[in-house]
C-alpha cells in the first residue's frame, strides 16, 4: 500500500514539473522569436520571377552570398544561463525535497509500532 | 531597450517558476495522526499468539492490511510491557501511532488476536475472506478475539490534534 502511494506521489510530482516547464518555456520562447523577426532579412521566395529577373531567380541569387552572423545569441546573455541554472536547481530540489509534510517520530510509549503513509 | 525587454521576460519566467514551486510546496498534502490504544477485556488471553491490525476507510476499502504488532518485553520475570504473545498478553496490550495522508472520511481500526490457528489461516478471518470475494475456510478461520474502533481524520498541526482511538478486543 505504501509503495503504491509513493508511486502516486512521484507521478503527481512529475506532472507538476511538466506543467511548470511548459509554462516556463512558453514565456521564454517568444523572446527568441522576436530576435529573429527584428534582425533577420525579409523573406524572398526564390521561385518568383520579377521584372528584372535574369537567368537566375532573384531569391536564388542571395543564397550563398550572405552568411549573416548570429547577432546577440541568447546563449551569450547572462540571464539565459542564470535562468538555466535556476531551472536546473529548482528541478533537482523539487525532485529531492519531499513536498509532503511528515508526521513526527514516535517515542517508546508506542510499543506496538509507528506506521502510516504520512511518514 | 530590447535587452531590457528580454531581461524582463526572463525575470518574469523565473518568477513564475519560483512561484509555482513555492505553490506546490505549500500545497503539499497534510496528514492526520492517530494514537491507537489497544486493550483486551476478556479471557482467554493466555491463548493469544499474535495480534494483527487492519484499517478500512468509509467505503470499506482496505487502507492497511494485516499489520502485526511489535512486542516489548520487560525484565526477566516481569510481565510483557506491550504486544501479544501466548501467556504474556496483558489486558493493556499497548499503543500504536498511525499517521494517515487522509484528512477526511472515516477510518475503522480492527484488531484480530489469533491463537495457533492464525498461522493456518494466514491471519485472515473468514468475514474478511468473504469481503474479498473468497470462500470461508474449512475449518473456519475465526480470531480468538477481535475489536474495532473508528475515528475521523483531521489535519495534524500540533500535539492537541492527535486523534485517540480505542480498540478493545474481546
């Protein structure tokens, strides 16, 4: 019986952490997406032929010419690593530290035993 | 400005994470604490070999299955202090602490005292076999003595919240 409850507690904990992680990455992800939108070039469809088209489609001409370096990569930001360390620490702590409050231990007056799933 | 926006979002995400973890920690399940006092009111206690306790909830579902009481012996020549054993069981059998993650409903504590037939019966009484969908044993499995006590769990916040339960087997 006790082992069943322990598994249930573990399952609840894993589900909770999954929800937290989902919420976390939902907030963080748009910050990266905005970077790309603000800094990147406008998209050109290489298959469109325009008035000044040569033998090479306009979009294709750009391919290989410009290798745009990554500007301000997120992994060079201090807050990214601070957040990553914080998340990793929180996950480890949440896994190791029991959430359930524990009943106090028993003295010698309880000679028949000291049991229960609250311990 | 963009860095400030990113920093703000990172801070918000970290805050959400911390708040969620604190929330989970604060919402951890409570527990109830029972002090079960077991006594025996009638003879023949000299034939008692072992005592087992089971606990059921208000839906008659087993919460604890056949817990055997510990035995506490006194000095040589002194009576047994707590527990059940042939020829040594006193009328005050002893106390047990039980903590439950349940803080509502009703728990029923049942104590069965068995003589030598307990081993043959697997310490399962016939009424318990029937409740589990099995046939009664032959010859019958009937405890020498049996007793029940019920209590309603409540959240334990301090020594005054320990719930006393009395079970008298007879």
